[in-house]
């Protein structure tokens, strides 16, 4: 009976960590979007939304179930985590670079040039690469049942995006600053 209570406490603690990180994201992300929408104006915010949407699609294509596979395969074999991590990092970086190249081609095809084109590319690349890597580590932490690290990474990601993004637009750097 004692073992069951330990499992229940561990599960509830992990749920709490994920819930806390989700609440943090749910509050700051819409606030960030409102602030940058008002600061950038319609055209630049449209460009930001375009880059973000395209990068989100590329993230889904780049993941193709990898996160679920990592959790499924790593959870019963936790002792092999370090052995799998190197190959997984290389695979995630390869999909991130490929996604960035697709993003570049699409931005060029859409006729976005100059500073706007580079800003859109930087926004998209940061999302494809950093979010892709973060999702990989999220999957590893889920497999190892260490949700506190996943929640912490999530909060740091949101806080940095919010803080640096708001600072950039408030400083007058526009879309290039948000990138």
C-alpha cells in the first residue's frame, strides 16, 4: 500500500509542475501577442504571424511522432537515456535545418525581401530550431518522469520570449527586434 501512495504523490506532483508551466504560458503568451500587435502595426504583425504559422507547420512535420516515440521507447529503458540522446539531438537538428531551408525557400517564393525577409526567416528559424529541441527534451523528461524540468524549461522559454520581445518592440526595433 505504501508504494501506491508514493506513485500517487509522484503523479500529482508531476501534474502540478505541468499545470504550473501551462498557466504561466497561458497568461504571458496572449499578453505578448497583444503588446507586439499594438507595437508592430498591421503589416509587421502580419509578417510575424506568417512566420510563426509557417514555422508551426514545419515543427509538426519535423516532429512526425518523434516525441511520442522517445517517450514510448525511453520510459521502460531509462538507463539508455544518454545513449539515445546524441542520436536524437542530431536527428532533431537535421529536421530543424531542413525546416529552416524550407522556410527560407517559402519566404523567398512569397516575395519577402530585405529586412522583412530576414526578420521572418530569423523568427521562423528560432521557432523551428529552439522549439524543436525543447520538445525533444520535453519528451525525454516525460519518459524519465521529471516534469519539473519540463515545466522549468517551458517557463524560461516563455519568460525570455516575453521579456526580450517586449523590450525589443518597446525600444523601437520593430519586427527585426522581435526576430
